[in-house]
C-alpha cells in the first residue's frame, strides 16, 4: 500500500510541475507585459523588483519574460524531438519485431551501430555542419535518439505477434499495416509512453547544452540554454541571470523524470502485484 501511495504521489507531483510549466509557457503573454526581445538601455542589470520580478539582463530585457518565452522554445524542442524519435523508433521496431529473421537482423545491427556513438557528440558533429536553427535542432535530436524506442517496440512486437488476436486478424485477411497499426501498436504503446516522457527531459537538456555552446537556438530568441550562456559573463554581479533559467531546467527535467518513472511503475504489472 505504501508503494502504491508513493507511486501516485510522485506521479501527481511530476504532473503538477509539467502542467504548471506548460501552462506558464502557453499563457506567457498574459503573465508578463514585457516583450522578451525589447532592449531598454535605461534598465540594465536591475535587481528583482515589482516592475521586473526576476530583474533585467545586460541589455535591459526583462528576465521573467525571457524565462517564460524560453520555456516555449525548450518545451517545443522537447515535444517535437520526442515525436520524431518515437515515430522513427516505432516504425523500425514494428518491422523488426513482426518480420523477424533477416529484417530484424539488419534493423537491430543498425541500431547497435547507432548506439556505439555517444549521442551528444553525434549531435554536435551533425549540428556543426548545419546552420544553427530551431528546426535543425529538433530534427537532429529526434533522428539521433530513436534507438531505445525501436528496441522497446521490437520486444513488445515479438511477444504480441504470436497472440491469438493477431493470429485471428491474420487469418481473417487483415493487411500488414492494419495488423501492425490496429492490433499490435496499441498494445505496445505503454513502454513507449514512458520512454517519450523521459525523452522530453533528455531533449530539453540536450537543447540547453547546445544553446549554451552557441550551436542551438540563436540570440536574441530566448531559450534557457542561451540565457545561461549570456548570464555567465555577468555571473559575479548578476547571478540571477544564470540561476533562474538553470532552476527552470532543473525543475522541468525533474518533473518529467518523476512523471516518467511513476508511469513506468503504474503501467508495470509486476509492480502492481507487489
């Protein structure tokens, strides 16, 4: 009983963080009157006040507004990148698990090759040859992080393809894609949902790291990563410029990790029986 209560408590706490951050990003124009790109030379590096709750940066821009609009960028990158990686991983995982044999060998050996490369350095290598932009970041992160999803879906499909309902659909003359999309995929989604939730946190961290290095979202567009980069130059006199976006990254990643871990426990039948 204590395990069950703790599991749902973590789920509620993670969901509260995720929902709160998402709503703050969505309703950013209603939460602050300031334009995150507006420069005000008369308000450089001001301390937190009623007019500027988190102060201003080296160009007089409101930090609170930039944090809110930066959340839009970071969360958008996380969602789109995970959508791409989940789509690619589901496609290859279904094919590998359903057909088996040579198809499975080719796909899984390709997955093994991709996993040999450290993910972040692979992303850095690809980004270095592309123009730094929001779209490129989302695509590259998505196309270099699908391997875990493919393995999960393959494992589930190997089990599901021998189940009676799949055999019945095959005998009734259902087409390949109908079997995969209607009968196999819905039953293979729970682990993918957990992986996608954790993947959003990983994508946000990756985007923040790339933006901090100057290879991600380019100024003046605010993202938590490039706000950290800009704040390091005035860290001694205005530490809040780095602390506030850093805290946002910490809290958001914590929320998604709590949500993903608790979902894994809730959806795992072995844990339910304890």
